[in-house]
């Protein structure tokens, strides 16, 4: 049995996996304390992990009907993420590693999201992976498990961050993604002409940028008489949500399509919290049909931050008895990881058969 711990942001997560990688439990405790601040407060998130972490581990063990004595190894998120939050998870993992005399291995949070699909179905490389969440937006070519090429990333706001900030502007609360998605279903996607920022497909650039889109919504609201007067209807808010969401999803879809055409890959994985968005799922499914590519999404619970994905990403290393030991350090930035090579080199020749 293996214990996995995830504390990169504001969800305190623990899971138990067996030798085959089956999830015997999956515990995630969301931190409600951030709601009144309409965003994650790093110091509060760290304190909540300290409070909730031991309980999450205990509940994961109970749900799996196993004891600590049966744990043979521990996987924990090493980064990227909020450094204080990462340190709490690492402290729990290393303390248990010492007490139980079992190995502990660190996991890249992005790699975890890529592995989440394996909890539900077989999914083999090569494929294009879009990881979109509140803190990340990365587009990768997964050549093989453990071999990743970073094709593009956000230049500023992550996709989920843009959802949260627009929701805050509209007074819809936090987290913003689910409520914007829900409101958008009642609105018109063409109601307002928000920009499809930073497409730049002719140059082959696969990065994204959402700060300009967020600013466009802000300026629009500051100039709209209906919004300024406080007389905005629910339909108006729904139209803003739908138009903003359509602009953001159009950019993500265009970048994924460009990545598929560039690499020749014929499989697409969409993961991370934003992968729960209904319009993104519709657009990506349609893209898959048009390109004759298989498209996969983890279930919503596995799109959000969770410990199962961390355990799956570490499984081969845990089985082999690898141990990062007490020197395991928090790496809050994606650039700290040598795991992801920069894009630009030609795709591997085995993709030519797709």
C-alpha cells in the first residue's frame, strides 16, 4: 500500500493506492476559509493544511481499511505551488517516512494532473496534454511517461485564475470557475466582443495570455451604464460570463489544435480544474472529431487537485523502492523542475505513424 499527499494550494488531499495503482481512498478537504477573501490567502492555506492534514491522512486510511503499518512508501507533491503549503505536505510525508521507515518521493504537480486519467482508464503516450487550473496553464507533448516536452504555457494569468478574477468583478464569489460556467449556460457567447488574446498562430507560438482578456472585461464593466448604475440584470451577467468564457476557451482550443498539427499526435488529454468546464469539454470533443483524435478528460473529482494523481505519478518509483529522503525540498516554480524540456525541437519520429 502507498500513501499519497497533495497540499500545493488550498485543497488538503490524501489517498491510499495499492500495488496495482488502484485508488482505495481519495480524500480532499476544501478550505472554505478563503471564500470571504474571494481568493486563496497563502498564509491561511498553510495553516489550514497544518490543521487538516493529519485528519485527511487518518480518514484516507480508514476509508481504505488499512493501517499505517501497511504503508510501503509515500508520494508527496514537491511543487509547483504555494511554498508554505508545499512545506506542510513535505513535513507530513517526511515525518511519516521516518516513523514508518519507508521511502518518500516527490512529485511534480503538473505530472500528477497528467497521470490522473490512469485512475479511470488506460491511456498511453504519445499525446498532447493541456493542464489548465487556477494556478497553471501548460501545453505539453507527452512522448512517454516521464518524458515531456513543454510546448507552451501562460505568460501571465492561468486560465482558472482568469475565471476567478472575472467572477470577482461580477460579484459571483469564489471559486469562480463553476459559477461562471453555470451562468454562461444562460447567456449568449456572442453578446460582447471580448478579445481572443495572444493567438499568434502564424509564428508557431503556443503560449497563452489571459491578462488582456481579464482587463477587457474589467474595462467593459467600468464603461457599461447598466453595470455602473447597479441595474444589471441576471441576463446581462450571464451574457458577460458566456462571452468571456467563449473567448478563453477559443484560445485554448486553437492552441491545442496547433499542437496536434505540429506534432502529429492523435490523442489529447485535458486535465486540471478548468477541464471541468462544460464549454471547454464541448469544444475539445468537437476538435477531436474534426482532427480524428481521441480526447480524454478525467472525471471532475480527478480534474481538481487530488492525491490519487500524485500517487499514480510516483507509482513506478515507489515500486522500485526509490527514496528522495530527507533532502526532499519544496520547489514552488515550474522552472525549478528539469522534468519539462522546452519546446522547439522536432517531434519524435514515432509520431509519424499517427
